[in-house]
C-alpha cells in the first residue's frame, strides 16, 4: 500500500522531471529521461532494502494513468488522418507483420536460450505498450514483473539506437522511420520520434496502437501454436 513507501511517488516524479529537463538541454539519445530515472531509483531501492512490490504500490497512481496516456496518442493520429486514409492497406499490413514477427522472435529466442514457458510468455508481448502487454501476459500466464522489464528494455533500446540504425541503413522517409520505431519500441520509442520530428511521432503512435491491438487479438491464438512448435 502507499503508506508502506510514502516517498515512492515523490521520488519517481522528481527524478523523472529533473532528468527530462536535463535531457532537453543535452538533447542526446543516450540521455533518455526514463533510463536516467532508473539509474537513480534502483540504487535508492537497493540501499533502502525496498522491494519492487512496495515501490510499485507507492506509484499505483502513475500506473493507473498509463491507459489514459495511450488514449492521448489519438491526437497526432487525427492530425495525420488524410495520409493514413491514403495508405491504410500498407499501414495495416506493416503493423500486422511487425506484431507477428515481434511475438515469434521473442518467444523463439527465449526457448532457444533455455527459458521456461512462463519466461517465454513474458517476453512475447515485449514490443507493445505496458498496459496492453500486462493484459496479454495475464491471458497467456506470463510474469508481470518480467513483462514490464522487457517492455521497458525494448522501448529504451529503440529510443537509444533506433534513429542511429536507420541513419546507417539510409532510411530517410519519415513515415517509414516512425512506423518502424513505433512497431517495436512502443511509447518510449514514440516519445523519441516526437522529439525528432512531429510527423515521425504521429506515425510511430499509429504503429504502436495498431501493433498493440493486433498483438492483443493474436497472442492467445498464436501461443498454443508456438508451444507445440518449441516445447
């Protein structure tokens, strides 16, 4: 409960807002405010011997706001509605394939490295935003803490190296860049896209929403097939 760790919420808010302010000044992808906040909070939890469960309970207010944050992404989609309508077949195809491949690769790699079913099921929804990933994990019997960790890791990785990788591959089209990062790095990658270019951010938010929907619908159907193939 919140009174078990009363300073969890102030610690999270102050750390993140401070790092976000610094990131705007430094403006480097490796100075991601979420990553920097984690580097502050984790040592504090270790030094105070605070469990993840207590810290999570203290930040329940923030976690309860996550679904509303996803809904707020509808605004940039509205701004890009004409382009979306012109390319809807391509967009749906890309997002469906992206979500399918993200689930397949995560589950397969987990199995090949010797992971149990619970670990593999926790890795499977790694490329969708946290509220959707946790809901999927409940259906396929994943472990919530591992799901959250994988989602954050993939998001930060995309935010840190996504644009550098596409620059190296000479991918310049804003829609392609936005959809690529949104498909695999969800909200964290989308936030980075929005900082770089508003059009990238709009299509990244479109990709993360559609991939989340596709993953939510197909994961319960795909998992039994993957179990037969890999277990």
